[in-house]
């Protein structure tokens, strides 16, 4: 609806930054022509929006003008009380706790909403850690990257890739991403290519007394989701059809981190089930299937049978 779209435009402009027609078009999922018509409607209604021309131009509100559209509904207020991940706060070394945040927020909301907010806080918990809670020291690179991201400052890093190769690079850090229990920094290299670096693989890094201009159209969350999709699509696939026992079927479903089960097939008389499994590599498939012993039978590809039986013989020879 147009009315809702106009409100969304005002909310986007109230941060005081210039927003281009292209950015508004993408955010609102309408044409740039529609954005221009909406701006004319806002202006006709007495809303002080104006355009700045030039390469870095766009739309903005007159300074110090702010509507009361930013008042929060009760559902929006309650969303602020979703518990924060203490690990993220600690990793960023922000010097605060989620309890401090909660107590201050409680003072800012109406009494009728306060009880619902407390209930939400007491009934939802966010844990970003792993099941094995071994003490891990924070990588010193985290503090450096946080400063670089906030100040648009270049960083020289020495990075150890997954295959053990070590590279030295100068990068422009654009944002930090917490995924599960790991931190990543999204940056641009000298070739203006986006790269993601796992913080724990940064062997050494130091700030450079040189600054960069952050790309105006860069949105960290959008970039991360798109790059994640591209990464998943680029992963190799090795498909295997197997016949599995009831025990193996349940275990395979549980260990989805290592294998992706798809296409449940027919159930045989002895209660076994045909499954199609997807691995990243053939070697992963061999090791996984060997681990189930006589609870998994390979149906295809047939050449995998020789490799699994060969690996089983190697295990037997090891313990002779």
C-alpha cells in the first residue's frame, strides 16, 4: 500500500543520511519512477524532503525535522527485550551486560508493557557457545578489527587459510559477523573484491595509518546472506544411495552437520530404509559409512563399495 510505503520512506530518512533513489527502490521493492512519485506526494503533504544532486546525491529530510513516526508499538518494544547473546557482548568487549540493558529498557516503557517484557526475558535464552565449553582466549585480532571497522581504517593481516597456506594482505574491514560461536570479518582487498576472514585464522594484524571510503551501497547483512548462498552453491556434492537400519537412520538424521540426507525411499521387510545421502567429497562418504559398520549398505555408486571394504581392511590390519 502507498500509505505504508510513504511511512517506510520517512523512517529510512529520519536517520539524517542521504538515501539514493536506487537504495529506496531496492529497499521498498518498487521502481525508481515510483520512488520519485512518492517523494512528490510527501512534498505535497508538507513533508520537507529535498533532493541533493551529484554522484553522492539522493534524498534527505530537512535537518532537525522529525516526525513522531518513530514511536514504537508494543510488539516492537517487546522485541527489544529478546535476550542478547552474552558471548557476543563479551567478544566485542563492550563492558556491559544484558542485565544492564534490560534494566534500563524497563524504565523506558509503559507499565502495562513491562510485565510482558519481563516474561519474555525470563522465558527465552540465547546461547552462542558450543557444547564443549573449553576456555578459549579471545584472539587479539578481534580488538584490532573492531577498531578498524568502526573507524574505516586499513589493516595489514597475516592469514592462515584452511589448507595451511599463509598470506599477508592489506584489507579494508567493513563489518564483523558472528556465526554460531565464530567471528568473521568482511573486508575488501586491494583488488576491491569482497572477502570473509575467520578471526581465529588471523595470525597477526595491525592497524595502518591509512583510511578508506566505505562503499555507500554496502549492507553487511545483505552481503553476508548473498555470499553464504554462493558459498553453499559452490560446495562439491557426492551423492550416495544406501540402505540403512532403523538405528542408522535416526543417527544420520541427528548428525546432519556431517551429511545431508534427502529423498527417503521405500522401507524394506526388515525395517531398513533406502536413503540418498549428500557428502562434500567421496572420502567423507567412505569414512562416514565405515563408521556405521553393518548398519549401512551401499546401493550406488557401486565403485564406492570397494573403497569402503578397502578402508575396513585397513582398520583390521591396524589392530592385528
